[in-house]
C-alpha cells in the first residue's frame, strides 16, 4: 500500500505506527534523498544549474535546493522528472510479495500510481492544524503554501484513494485508524489464487460449485488443457480440466478436506499470491469467503 497526504498531515507519524503494527515500511523521501548520490542525478542537475549546491561540510545543501525548486515551477517540474522515475524504480526493487508493505510517497498521485501498488491511503488534515505542525520545522504560512502550490487538490486525492484518514484528533485517534486499516490489510493480504486439475470439465465444475456454495472460494474458472505426464514409468498425454479459483488462506484447510473426494489418487493443489490485485477485488474475495 502507498501512503500519501497533505503537507504536515502526519504521514511520517502514521508510517511509524504501521511499522509498530508489523508492516514493512519505506519512505520515498529518504530514497529520493539517497538518489542525490547517483551520478545520473548529480549530472542532470549539474548540467542544468552549473553545479549542485553543497554545504561547507560536503553534505547536500537541501535548504538552497528547496528554495530553488519551490520558487520556480520549471525547476520543480524538472526535479520531479528526474527523481520520480528513479525513486519508483528503487521502491519496486525493495518491495517483496511476502508481508504487508506501506510506502510513504508524498507525491503519490502527482507522480502517477504504478501498476504494482495494490492500494492507496490518503491522510488529510485541516490547514490551520497543519500550519501549527509545520511551524515546528521553522515554516510559516508562506512556506507551507509554496510547498503545496503545484500539488493536486486534496479533494481530488481523497476521491482517488482507497482509504482516507482525517488526522485532526489525538494520537490515540490516529492509532485507532491505523489499527483498523492494518487489520483490514491483513485480511486483504490473505487472498490467494488456487489451481487444481480434474479428469473432466464436469467434475471440475461440480467441485467449483461446492466450493462457492460453501464460501471456500469467491469465484472459479474451468478450462480445458492438454497434459503430458509420467505415471508408473510410462509417458501419457491426455486432456484435463484446469480449475483456477480465488480464495483466502483461512479456507485452505477446508479445501484440502474437500479434496478427499477428488478422483485422482494424488491431486496436485497449489496456491500463489496475486502479483497485482486491486483493493476492491480483494475486498470482494474476502467478503465472499466469509462464513
């Protein structure tokens, strides 16, 4: 899942809460900051600016760079064009299929949500509350406005997100929202794709019907396949029916029990996690498999 939100809404705080709950978390800002050591990035800005601003101690002069890019739309767009694709490239390489991942991406919708992100969360907050928070960073109203002037409207991002949290209450309120969403993410992460073969389409369809009626699967697909296999020293080739279905991990033991009536002596049943499946589809699978 990718987390975004208004400037000063508390994204980093919410990300730390997801980490405490057990999620694997990554900050796109930290990734982007590290990319300034990439010769491709340094070279792109050196070509445009003549040199990259550096502090006397040799570190990156973030203050000067921020002042430049947030005061000129052309420089801002150039920075986004250089850093965003590389940041997404690094993030995709970091994220694995196991476990729950939460990526904090401030410019999530502005940069375009990539196909491998399953869900999005928007964290909102009233302007006056956000101003009081960013004043701790030494910002004033003018600085806050400069950071937001080229962003998408909050209303549009709210509409595009799968989850929305309004962070204007206490830390306990935010923790409660994080816990609620994390628990749902665990349920949605339990969705798996199953596959097993039968001698005929009729038998596969009958098994499909039993699974769906028993809420062990949300949906099933049966198609004919040609199988080649070795049995008792001989190689055979014959048609079979392949059954593919969507279910949840909690249903697997009952599905295994149901396979006791399978016509094969050793039916091969396997499961895998979907590489890309949207939140709405995952919710439907979980709901369909709920007893």
